[in-house]
């Protein structure tokens, strides 16, 4: 079975935020919840790079490991999902996540920070595929329809790649060979404990 | 660990309190709330039935069993022309899918394109017509609105004349709608019809057309894939044309290309450059000349190209020689060594292209700027071939189209100009009596007089009557789809808003016209008409590369919105000329049929080659998008309907549709046959020119191409534009069909020889020219010397407000003059600024530009929560050195003050090295604040955009391009203080 | 803590970069800086090695989102999953084991001279209320807190995901809300008993003589003996540390970043584990560990003989005061203690 991954080719990313609004659009994510974001390093300086980041769906995911109530699960595709019914909004996953992926609807912790929300790789949640309940809680389930996450599909410069880890790594490798430079597969070492030779 | 589906489905959701719950299946109450109607009070809803307030319900997935329809439209946010694929179920737009088939965007979108679905749920849209009553926005019905507006207009016409009503249209409308708006002007009796191109690329159109014939992007985004060297000067494609960047970055990668960015800011585009050169805002011409200086010194110019295909090189050389590396560095700041390196790459690593946008155009020397760019291309032979060209990126989704269809103050549709001949041509196309058209104007002279540029509408309102060269001042503004905050000098436009007798804003949003009108103190005489977005309308639009694309409505107009064309039909009916105007157009339920209008356009647009783009051909292209090649945009020759066509039939697409010209993928490409889209430069400026020599004698210089011609041309040299007389001389007149000949003779009467390729309504002259392998417009030379422009050879002129006062005496702006019915006192303003020492009090150069999340005046995009969340505060970019010397911290509030009208704006500081020391930059998309005051309360309730902020143009100042009336928001002076 | 070192390094590097930027910036503003982004392109590996965390600029107000990568989350995860469980396990199970062994060896510490039948007031109603309020809160806080660390491996398999999640959510509410009375209790305890809990020389003697628990000795003590003072300070200091770090967690990212939050959870959980262990000892000695001790917090009065054996100096003080003030304050009563 394919192992789904994200790869942001920072040498292509122009911080256009298409991935961000595509995510909002596809999943109707409310204001204040940012499943995906673009960060610019060395802004305005030589060596400026922008990188689009969301949940990387880590191998041996830290969020999953630290969740006190075990609300996370990894699908056969390697997508890390969680159950909002089980989540108690404790915030631990955010502390453990290397990528700042988990989001909470409330800023305070009183009672609860609300059910954690994060990128689902457009793969919905535990409810029945494509059901209204699933959409309400987690957003779209494109994977079940044989489509990839919309953020990557709509990326303006084809910088953000999604799909089978081996295939997107191959695409990236070929790009680097062809153009002669590459700043690395951002987050791969941390998320998947592997790097793509560039 | 893995939760099995079966197990999951059985679970009850006891704790499912989820903030992100979507809003499907809401009851009537929620429905009203979400429609924003509760905010205004149910009372205002009155007895109106709910059905008239169509609210597109949001939210996938579709109801069980409901069919999902796929509809294609075009993104409304910039001119790249991305196809939008919509999933529609039960009349509700429930999802957006990547448009993989489009050769332009290949599935991609930018932040704006990926969020367009929100536009038709439109929580913050203007929902019904409103009227300002005693300072309060009050709901009225469409009938009442149209009646009251029409009566007032007729009253003003009676009192002040037809010219006192200003028609401001939009680059966001379809070709059909903007064409119709221009026609409205003609039938109403004024040339005061303008749209965004004035503040966008009016200088490009004028400058570039005066160089080689047409003022449009010569190549295309796709063709940039062929380029070895890309030079950006005045373009931040990464933010303004993100999907275009896909092609550019791939070009850079595949060709190991040079990606060179000249910009005062280290932009997101510059971040991807192989070479970045920072220069002082307003010195584009010295930068380009500095580059050309090295080219000439090293003999890197394309001598053969210059000789065969250009005119005026010797005059140019004299000007270029002044810009040695020392002077260039002194004025621009770019060091000679870097300049030489860039010049070498540009001239020797071919094909090379220059890419520009509003960085070059929005200056008091905008026309000269773009001319200098064209000249650089001509000098190196980088034009008319794949991978070369002037890749001029247009701004709005249909700004190229709206310009072509003549929604403009200087011309009738398709650049026929304002002459008797042009009026006669269009009277014939419209089948309207010419004399009747004349009778509509205040006098016949005004018919052939350019209108007031929209950059100066308020000068038209406010200046003393004797300074405005028309019967009376502007008294009424009909604004259909244009922002007010994208126009400079807002403090003065505020006075104009107060002084107007009638203000009509027809737009999906109330826009800053509404909030500023109230701020200005208006209590009455203002109307807001809800107009649908292009996702609710049908029609064609032209992308930046001249490709035409057809869009079908995704959903019906929401709330009480109406299609642009319907609004125009209603007002035309009220004003009493609908019968004449819609003579050949079918009108269904008050909605004119867009296809009929495009056919009328086809019948009249010979000059620009919109004649071959029939609705049927364009629709076939949309249906077969996947068949077109990514790089050449061409469909395989053996396909039915579209075989051999270039995608969207990029104009000029010669002849009648039946001629099946494929469109022109690359303009002026003489390496392919005319029937494959080839041609020489347009022979627009005559056959020869008499030049005065220093000894007082004259000589005649040939203006036709010298020994170059497209393959297959039966004339193997340059040739003039075709008319019946030329055909006769060539003996090709016998190829005309009798029906064609009849039309020609009917048009020409006793002067049939003068009936040309552009006025022959039969299309016969074009057909015959094409038959013989010739371009109808001739085969001429491009002009380095454009003798009819204020500066025939571009000359550097300091911005009106410059910090380098010591350069003003050497490089002053042009003398004061009367242009476009108004005085242009740029010279006096510049002189006064120097004399008064403005640069001491306002030492920081202020420039403005785009953010990727917003577009234009920004009200629409700031009303889209998915976009608004990403840019929540108006800001100014300040260099760390300037910030620290003023005690300004990143993210803190600052006051920006401007050099005119004691203008001030409260914005957040973004301390960054994107801008150099002494330079600040603001995005121009914000509005809804003025001088520190939040104007949220001035919007009709529930229509205020999520994000408001100060407009950059509150601070911008005087400065107008003499050839076009373009404003100067790209360079002025300001001061910044911690708030 | 290695995150602290990491942060220091970030600071130093940032400062160095700033110096570089200042030194490198051109004298004349309009002079361009030649920039070749390709040549200077940053690579993820380098950044991670230099800075341990990759930060940049974003546009949304959520400044947390500007941190692109913080691999420190991995260390925190290890702490949460492994280190803390060892610390907690050893501390709690260790102390329990010690107590069992001790009990088996020593048995209950009896009132050697037997009950006198006369009692003396040791804690008044307010003091007892404060103690029990704090204690109740503490027990719930401890259990709900331990649930976060140990619930998933121990309790979840027994009751299943839904029940465990529901219980945990309520436990979390309880943990958050009971923190307030608990904190109040700690403050009151601090104020109420600070007078008797300043360590002094007698405590040294008390400790050297094994507190009278290890052997059968009865070292003299005032109202609070060395052991009790220890508990007092554990409650005051540990309680404060737990409360402060806890409030940082309740108000996430108010002036803190993810590192501070990680540090706060680490402080909170370690302190809590040790606190719980210490309190087990306290509970032991207050209940089955010592005859007559529970009464002090139960009814508030203790047998005079108990007082004589464990708090001889305090008893003398009380008796002296009673005689001095005409038995108005502490009055040994003739009624039996129970």
C-alpha cells in the first residue's frame, strides 16, 4: 500500500497561500484554525525561502504517541488521523508536534481548548467515508474518492507535492538533478526519518 | 492502534462539540442569520418574499442522491486566466476541483483562485439595491432604483450636458459587458467612459502600440518556458501572477535560465532570482538605458534585426550614450559591474524576455518606461520569436479584453480611435444612424475628443469650470465595478464625492465608494446596485496572453444581484435608447444574450482580430482544453472544431470565423506563416517618413520591413496595410467574392479604394490577404522613435515627488500642459516640491503594490474570510534602519504622512529588509479607514468587509503620464512616525 | 535543560546574524545590495543544526505558526512517554514499597504510654477545613493528573476508548477547576502555619534521633516536628510550583511559546509525581502509620499523651499558656478523646 506524504519544494514555493485557502475551501475550516500555513525564512534577505507546512503525517507520529486518550490512528495509507469524539482538547499533541500542526478552536484551556483540528490529508475521519457527519467534523474525504489533498493539487507552482512518498521523492530528486539545486525536503528527516539526497 | 471503520461507525458522538461545524441544513432562522439579513433587522426585509433573496447555501458534500454537475468558469482575480472547475449540486456550488485540463493553470490556483467558491455564498455581498437617505443606507427595489437614477441622469443631461455623466466600467466584466458599457457611452453621448486599464496598463497600451502596433503581451506565460533569460522590471509575479510563476520557474529550471529581477523591493519573485538588482523607484529608464549602454559598447546588439525591423536606432543611440555606468549608478543605484553582467546575459543568452507589470506603468513617465523596455527588446532582436518578447502581465481577469473592446476615453472599440471614420464604422456595425449618434453628444467636436481619465474624475468634478474642457463639470458618476481606493489622491477624491450630484455604484460589494461617500458627508443622491460576480454571469474574457475563454455561470445571481448586462439593459431602457442599442441582440427576461453580443463584436473588430473568435469556436476550446499543448498552446491539426488552433484563439485571429485562422500565439513572429499565426510588425505608422537632416534638407526613410516576411508570403518584403486599392494594385481584387465586393462598395461608395482590412465588414480584404500569405495589417518596422509621443525617444524624468532634488534640474518632468480636457500641472507641482523642500520633511520614498491574497481595491477579497484571515492589518514595509532611527518596532502602529493635503494614515509597521533604506512600501488593497478613522459604520449593515484598513492612496500624490493620464502611485514621498 | 541551551544558542546566533547584517548593510541607502538568492539559499539541515528550531515570518496573527519546525517536540515526547513514567513509577511505587516494608517492620507507632483520656485541641475547625479542602483537591488533582500519564497504558485497556475518553475529559475539567481551591488551600496553609514551620535546631536533633518513628525514642518537638515541617514545605513549595506551572498550562501561549509550554509540563509533572510520592508518606503517617495522629485532623483534638510523646514542647507551651490565661485558650478536657 502507498505511504502518503507531503513534500514542499521550497525552491518553488512563492508564498502564494493557495494551499492555505484551498484547504479552507475544501474543508470549510473556520477562521482562526490554520491547518496549513506558509512560513518565510530569511524574509527579505538573501537566501529567503518560503515553505508550506501542515501536518506531515509522520511515521511513528509524536502526537499519536503522547495523546493521553489515544485518539489518533494511522490509516493503511500512512495518514495520521484522529477522532474528535475522543479528543479531550488537552493540547499535548501540539507540544509534541514538530510542525505545529494541531489547532484548537479556543485559545484558553478552561474546560477545554475544544476539539483539536488538524490537516487530515483530505482523508476525513473515523465516520463513514463521504458522510455529512464526517464532513462536519473533519472536512472532505478526497482520498476515499481517489483524489489527493487539494492544497497540493492546487499549488500554484507545483511546489507542494502530495502522494505516495516514493513517487514524490522521485519527482523531487529528478527536479534537483535537472535544475542543479535543492534546499532539501523540508521536514522529512523529522517526520519520516529520511532525507532525499540532493 | 488503528481504529477500524466498523467499530467507529457504531460509536455515538457524545462529546462532539465541534467549532468547525459546517452550515448545512440550516433552518430558516440560521438561513437569515447567515444571509446577513438579521443584522439589518427583519423589519427591513418587510414583506418581500424570501425567494427574491436567493442565498446560495454553502457546503459539501451533496445531499444523498443529488446529482453533481461540473461547470467551468474563469477565475475573476487576475489575467493569468485560470480555469475554475466548479462542482454544483442543486444550484449550490459545493466544491472546487483542480482544472487539470487547462493548459494555462494545469490545476493550479493562487490563494485567490483557490477561494473563489466563497464569492457566491457571499456573506458580505451587497444583497439588494440601496439608497442613501439622510445619511443612512436604505433598502429599495430595483425598479425604484433604476427610475430614480435614470430621472436624475436625464435631469443632469438637460442641465449640464451629456458629458457631465461619467461612466466608469470594469476590467472584471466580460468582453460583452465592457463592450456594452462603451456602447452605452456612445449612445448616451460621451467619451467619458473608462475602466481599470487607465490605472493599470494604459501606458503599456499606448507605449507598446506606438512601438509595434498592438499594446498587448506579445508572447504568453506558456511561451516563457522557452526563454533562457527572463528579466523582471516592475513585476512581482509571485504575488501578482502566482500561477504564471509556475511557467516561469519551470522555465528557469528546465533551461537553467537566468532569472533576473530589477526591483526596489526584494520581492517574493526576487527570492527566486538568479540575480537581483535593487534600484531607486522611478528610475526604470536609466536602468534600461544603463543596460543598453553596455550592449552597445560591447556590440551585443542584433544589428540585422535593427536594420530590417526597426526604425529610429540612431536617435536612440544618442540617448543611450548619455547613460554611462557612472551616471546610471548615480541615478539608479545599480553598480556598473552588475549592470554589465545582466546586460550580457540579456543580449547574448537568448531567447530573452522582459516581464513587466504596474512597476513600470504606474509612473508619470509610464509610457516612456514601457517604450524603453520595448526598445531593449528590439535592440537585441528579442521579439517575435518563441521565448522572447514583451511579456506584459495584465492585472484583472479581463483587463486586456475590456481595453480591446474600447471601454476607454481615447477610442471606440478595438482601437479605431475617435474620428469620423471610426464613428461611421461603428455606426455601420451597430446599424444605428450616424447622425443620431452625433445628436447624442453635446456637440460634434466632443465626439472626437478624448474623455477625462478616471484617475482624475474628481478633478473633473472639482476644478473650476473654465479649466474643464467640456460643457460643464462632471456631475454624476456611474461606477460599475471599479474601486475608488485604487485611485490616487483620496483626500481630494473625498471632496469630489461630496460635490457630485449623483453617485451610482453597481458592484457585488458596496466598495469604498460607499464608505468614503458617507465619510465625505454625503447624505443623499447615492445608490448601490448589487451586481453579480462573473461566476454568476456568462461570457468571454481575455487572459493576459490574448487568449479568449468562455465562462458559463456556475450559479444564478445570488440575493437580488443582477448580471452586468441586465443592469445596463435596464438603465438603457430607462434612458430611452434600448431599442436602438439592442437592435441585434436578443434579450431574455431583461438579460441580453452574451453570445449575440460577441457575434456583434466579431462583426466589428477587424482591426484587432476579434473577428474570428466566434462563441462556437471559443466554447469548443473550453470543452477540449486538454487537447492543447502546454508549450505551444496549439491543438493537433487533425482534430475537428479546434484542429490547429492556438488555445483561446489569441488575437489577432484574422478573418471571419469560417477562415479558421488559429489565432496568434506570438505577435510579430515572422518565422511562421500567417495562417499559423505569423506576421511582421504592424505597418501602422505609414509607409515612409520624412526626416529632417541637420543641414536642413530632408530624406525619406522606409517604415516597412526590410526583406523579412513570414514564410509563404507572396510579397517577399515589407508591405503596407491592405485596402481595396492595394488589392487592386496587386491584382488580388479578383479573389474577392461578389458579396464581399458589394459590401466594400457599399461602405466605400466613391472612395471604395480606401476601404481597408479594418473597415471592410465583409472580411473579404482580410481573407484575400491571408490567402496570399500576408498579414492584413501589413509588414512594417517597429519604432524606436515614436515621433508622435511627448518623448519620441524615452527620456528619464524624475518622479514628481523625488528625494533626489539635485537631479530635478537635469531630469525635470514635462512642462505643464492641457491633456484629456484637464490641465496637467506636474511640472509646477514638482517645482514647488523642490522649492518648498518637501523632501526634507518627507524623506522616505513610498511605493505601493500588490499582495497575493487581495486584488485591486480589495473589497471583494477582504470580504472573503478565507483570504481576509491571511492579511488582517494594513501595513507599511519599513527598512530596519529607518525603523530603528524612528523608534518603530515590528508590528507596532505608525502614522504615515504624505506630501499633499496633510494626508495621514495609521497602519502597522512591518520592519523588513524587503525594502532598502529610505524606501517604504504599502499594499494598495486596503480601504475602509481614513486618516485613522474606522469607517465600518459607513457601510450598509452586513456588507462591510471582514478586514478594513487605511488606503495607500490616501498618501499618494499628484503625477500623471502626459500620454495617458496614468497616475503615479509607485513613487511619492512620505514620513513615518511611531503612533 | 537542553531546550534552554538550545534557546541560548538561538539567541547567540541571532545576535551574530544581526551584527553581520549591521556590518554588511551599505552606507548609502540607495546602493543596491547584490543578492543572489541561489548562492545563499538556506538548507533545512544547516538551519536545524545551527538553530535547533526553524522560524520565519507569516501573516496570520498566530505567531506560533511562524515556527516551521521544532524537533524539540521529540525530546518532550520522550520525556512524556518514558522519562516521566519512570520518574513517576519509581517515586510512587518506590514510596509505596518503602511504606509497606516499613509498616511490616515497624508496625503502627503506638502511643507508648497509652491514651490518657484527656485531649487537647490541636487544629481548629478552620485549619481542618483548609487541610481537607486542599487534601481533597489534591487527591482528585493527583488522580486526574496521573490519568494523563498512566491512564492510557493502565486504565484504557480495561474500560475502552469511549469510556476512557469521557472519564478523561471530566477528569480534565476537574483538574482545571479544582486547581483554584487547591491553590487557595496552599496559600492558606502557607499563611496559617508558617509560624510553626520555620526550621530550627530542635529539628536537627529530631532528625538525628530518627523522629521517634524509626526507633522508640521521643525527641522533643514544638507544634510541628521536623517531619511535619518537611511536609509543610513540600506542600508550600511543591504546591506553588505545581500551581504556577499548572496555570501556565491552563493559559496556553499567553506570553509563552511552545518551548515554555513544554518546560511547564515537564516541571508540572515532575513536581507532581514527587509531590504525590511525598503525600503518600504523609497519608501513611497520618493514618495507619501512627496511632492517634489522624485525630489531629479528624476531630481536631489529640490525646495529651500522644502530644506528650510527639510534641512535648508544644504541649508544655499550650499548658503554660492555658494556666497563664486561665485555661481560656487550650483547655485539657476531661472528656475522652473519642
